[in-house]
């Protein structure tokens, strides 16, 4: 049973790395605060309505709302039995301190990716309009240019409107500013572990076990 935090900039590949961890720990509960907020927004729950304005502007939802939501999730029986991967939380130092009062944590995995690769991953991503298969202009193009590998449809690279270079630089700067004190906090606790995340898809089960100390 493991209690993990996945930490890293946008584009670090937290989702991919979570799937890798689940190959070794299939029952661990993946808790993504972004996913929970989006789900609540879609279902128009009271929590979703509280979070909406902030999410629309790309701002953080206030700590008290976010912390209560995470506390509620972390104190359920499935999490107590199987452990958790926290993804997207803590994002502020107050969230980190609140988390210490909610539960123990075994490891914070800091996913490290060079900035130029993050830019390529995010600015180059696109999907097949027909089957939604994901591609990347720089790192993962289709086998035949302009044709989807999966369904054979014609595809062409189109940038998402919120993925331009300027806004991405701002997001990365904001991440680094917030991340510093959080990284320091967990380093002092002695549970910080850096992971080179340039190519997590190449990790074997043995690599993952080594990272998780199991
Ligand atoms: P992104 O990488 O686009 O920020 P997320 O999926 O992690 O995506 O989060 C989506 C939105 O949910 C954020 O922009 C923010 O409004 C809210 N959110 C997620 N996690 C937190 C958190 N720990 N604290 C505050 N707000 C959060
Ligand atoms: Zn396709």
C-alpha cells in the first residue's frame, strides 16, 4: 500500500506516469483534483458551481474548497485500504500543510522534464478529428504524414486556442513560483524523489518498483 504525490509542471506526463504505476499497483486510487473539479462542473454540483469561475479563468480554486474536497476523498475506506496517487494536489504551500494533517505520505515524485520538451509536448499536441487518437507534431507524428494511423482519416495539425506559446510560458512560470516552497517542504520531510520524466513510457515494471521502493 502506497501513498504517493505526483508533482510536476503541466506537460510533465503525470497521467502517463500514473498508468505506469498502476501496472505495479493495480488497485491504488488515482485522485486528480482537476478531474474531480471537471466532473463536478459537468454535473453542476454545488462544488462544481463554486469552482466554475476560477476554472474558467485558469485560476486556482480557493484552498478551503479544494482542501475539503481532498479531505473527503482521502478519508474514504477504499483509499485507506489501497493507498493513493495524488495528482494536481498540493498546488500551494497551505494545501501541502493541510495534507500533512489529513494523512501520511510515503513519497512525493517530482517529475522533471526540460522546458523545451514541455513546450514541444504541449504546443505540438493534436488529435484525429474522427477517432480522437492523440498525436504530436514534434514528438509523435502519424506514420504517414496527414493520415491517421488508427482510422485512416485525413488529419492535420491544429493548435488548441489555449495552447499558445505566450500563455504556456506564463503557466510554466506560475508553476515554478508555486512549486518552489512545496518542493522545499517535502525535501525537508525527506520524502522527495526526483524522476527523470523525459521518457516514462520506456520504464519497465522493475524501474517503477525501484522508484516506489517496493
Ligand atoms: P491544468 O494543468 O490545466 O491546470 P488540472 O486538470 O490540474 O489542469 O486542473 C484544472 C483546474 O482545476 C485548474 O485550473 C484549477 O482551477 C483547478 N484545480 C485543480 N487542482 C487544484 C488545486 N490543487 N488547487 C486549486 N485548484 C485546482
Ligand atoms: Zn483517426
